[in-house]
C-alpha cells in the first residue's frame, strides 16, 4: 500500500493564491480609446492681417454612439465663399460622458495632431490650410483656411483626421495635408469626411 504525503495547508493556500493571481492578470486589459460623439467646425472670416471681419458660423458631425462607433453619423455640409479667408476652430465632445475632449487635446498637444485631406486639398485645391494654434503648436484645433478665388469646381470632401501618439518630428508630419500621416506612427481617434460646397 502506498503512503500519501500530506500537503501542508500553507503550501496549498499559496498555490491557490498564485493561480488566482495569474488568472486575474491574464489577459491584460487594454486602454479604451476616447469616444467622440460630436465634432464642430467653427469658421470666422478674417482679413489679410488675421482680424475677424465676420460672424462665427459652425458645421457639426455627430453620432450618439460615437462617430467612429456608430453606423451613420449626421454630418452637416460645410459651406464657404470663394476668395475668403477663415479662421477655423475645432471642438470635440463626448456627450455620453458629458466631457469636453477639446481641452484634453490641447493639454496633450505634444501627443495629438489634426490632418486635413480629401478632394478639397488635392489637384487644383478648393482650400489651402495652415496651422494657427497658439504658441506655434502643431495641433490643428485652430487653423487658417484660404478658399480659392476662382475654383474650377465647387464641391468636394474635407477629411478631418485626429492622430495621437504620433512622432511629430517625422519628415513631413508638420504639413497639415500630410498624405502619408500613418508613417509618423500613432493611431486615429477620428477620421471623418465633411462635404464641402463653395459658393
């Protein structure tokens, strides 16, 4: 007859604790991305020296589930006037958590940057754009937009992309129309097309 050795109680408890610890740490939870439900593009006409000469007006994209998560965001058509210069300001909001994400993007400006692509900026572009953030930061919450004086067409798409954790020192990354933005690394928090009409 075989004699079974008794396992000390403290050893058994230690083994159970170690197993439970491994189980609770595996798998490692990933950080959830910020939910963006509302993006507003606000325009103010400015003169050549940058002083405002018009009343601010806005266009909005929204989805109550999150613009990147919902199936059909509501996107207003951006309408601008040929030959005009505008200051464009972007505000970003999470209506689910009642959270203003714009302030977070500004506070973490070294980790975030907007890029502006789409048919509005290619070929004979309807728009040209330059970063206009305070203190020379390259974020894109504030930009200067110039509308073509004699556009060859009057409608296009204005694609707005928000990247985070990118390498801002990457060659070309300082260009707001950087086509190869993904090469600078990071991930997209937002990627949305606004219809654009020039009057």
